[in-house]
C-alpha cells in the first residue's frame, strides 16, 4: 500500500494527515531496507537459521517528558512472541532480557553502525513523530462528563453507595474526590481504574460508601487538565434523586467489594438502548 491505514473509521483523519506528509511517507517506505533487511542481516546467523517459519517483531516506544525536552527511545525485539532483547537510549546499548540472550545483545552492541542508528532514533523517530502528531494528539483535550447517583434506592440512615461516574475525558490523567459537607472523604472510597472507551477517551467510577442523613450534602469533585477549575456535582437525599438520573451510556463490567460491609456488587453492561429510559447506570447493579 505504501501509506498509512486507519484501523477504524474514527482514525481515518489521522491516517490521511500522515499520508499528506511526503517526507514521512518516504521515511517509512525506506524502513524496508533500513530496518527490516538490516535487522534480518544482523540476526540471520542466530535467529533466522533456527526455523523455516518465524515471526520477528520490533516494537518501538517513545517516552516524552516536558514535551520533547527529555525523550527516551525503547526498541523491543520479539521473536515468536517472546521479547529477548531491548535497546534503551538511556543506556545507549542493547540489553538482553535473560542471561541466555546475552550473546545476542553483545553481538548487536559490537555493531557500531547499528548503535548509531538506534541512538539517532530519539530525533529521527521520536521527535519527528511528536512534531507530526502534536496538533491532534499531544494538545488534544476533552472535558469529562460527571454524573452522581446512589447505587441503591434506600431510606435515610441506611448504608448506600454513592457513585461518581466520570466519562468521555482525555487525556487519562484525572483526580476524583468525594466531599461530605465540604470535607474530603477518603477511608470509604472505592476507585475503579481507567477504562478506555475505544475512541481515545476514558471513563472511571469513584464510589463512596456512606449512611446518608438528612441535610448532608455530598459533592464529587473532578480535576482534569481540560479545565482550569474543578468540576463539581452535588448530591443530597431528595425525592427527585430517587427517580431518574442522566445516563451517557457508560458501559462497565465490574465487581466491587465495599471495604467495610464486605458486600460484593455485580454490575452488568449498560447498553445504549437504556439511555432512552433515563435510568441510572446502577439500574442493573444487584447483589449476586
């Protein structure tokens, strides 16, 4: 094909942008000789001749700190699904993943032309790709949508689980805190990890186990790079809170163990069709 191909329709604009950069296309097309055939030649003696059919995979990683001020390039070498060697610009050489692979790393480190090529990848690969993608990846920010609701419809002074549903945000760095009457709650908070939505946005749940009392005000406070001030959503026990809640189709399959009550909750997947009903995400959360 000689060009970039998007894996999904959502990524098509990115592939089209990369395909418009002729200097980038020329660099990538040259990788057949500069990378693939070179690596084949370097490794033929101890890898290629061992098997008639094999899969040799290089995996390149660029780690950025403060833009392109500090860049670390990693190139992992994988043979038939097993990583056996890695080049790390922080070390400036190849390192074997096991003692058995040490002779391979030593051989690669004896090839000065190969070492120079790998060390140059910090600029030629990492910083170049950063420059090409900065506009739509590095600077991209999407504000989170925050929804608060109780996991169960309970009377006052009964244990309940207040759920702060944070969705559709990018980048993934986010801080979520529960406040009760303005004071942060920490001991009875259960946090789920980040979940990728598949469209480069994230979602997460942060749950507070509590015994709601009349007059108490609960607040979910969210800090995210897309906003200069925290996003706050309040909840208090009122009749309107026990009927309908906004739903944005948060799809999670999770199992939560509440620290103090040790009661597991199973939450089934919420399908988009449920959005029309106005029912909360916890509509399908029940004791197993």
